[in-house]
C-alpha cells in the first residue's frame, strides 16, 4: 500500500503486478509518498487516508501466479525480510518456489508473506502486515483490490501508460522474472476457475 499525499491517492500493491517497479518510481518522483505496507489489502487503508481514491492493478491470474512462483524460487530477502537471503523467512519462501509450479499451485498451504510469528519467537515486521495472509495460490486479486469498496482497477497491461500519466518513467524496472512455458492442464484450469473467477472475468492479457 502506497499513500501519495502529492496526488491524494492510495495505491494497493498486489504482488506481481509491477508493484516493485511502480512504488520505487513513485517514491522517486513523489518524495512524500509512504510505503506503509508492502501488500496490504484495500480494506486496510488507515483512517483518514481511506477518504482518498484507491487504485490498483489486476493481472491475468495464471501469469501473475507463474511470475510469483518464479520470483519465490530466487527470493533473496531484500528490504522486507530481516537477515537477507540467509534468513529463515527467505528460505521458507524459496522452498515454495522450488516445488513444481502445478504442485505449488494446487497444494501449497503456506502464505506468501508472514508478518510475524504468533509464538513471539521473532521480530514483528509491520510492513508485511496483511488482513488476509492466505496462501497466494488460493487468493483472488479481488481480496486485495476490493472494487466493492470503490477501488479503481487498472489492467496490468496498461501499467506503462498509467505510469506516464502519473509522471513516472516506465522503463525503470525492478524484480522482473524471465518468462517460462507452462502446461495449462485441466487441473490448473479448474483451480483458476474455482479461486480466481473474478480475476479471469477482467479479461486481462496473458503477459
């Protein structure tokens, strides 16, 4: 979630919809912008800022989940995971990415982000807080964007155009993953229809 006072707008950052590039460029151009949470849902906007318009990007669900799976396989921790690539949390994420894509998609039970351990055995990381830290392979982008709350939903394939309209440079990219072929099995199709029917109904391009 990126709050941008200069624009009086809030941007919901759905994982693997160009958010790494988007929020970094927003922070460069709009220095007052605040990355309160990395992937908080639209119903988690703090009081007061919830009166500003909300925006977010939706991507074809299979393309998004394939991208997330590839990203997890080489996850190095970064700013959101204390301890970097060697941390326990980064290793947990990489283990998800090491599974074959279809196996992970159909059977994974581990959330993408784990903001804190309820046992209190490790530090609390507010930037990873989520209202619904469910397994990403069974989570519709609707749960992030909440268009029923008034969020304006833009398509991922139009990311560059929207960045230009906001005065951003769309050539500055971060966290990109290479495309890899995947067999679109009947099991994958059924899974997407069951969990991501809203996402499919947005008719996004497969990119």
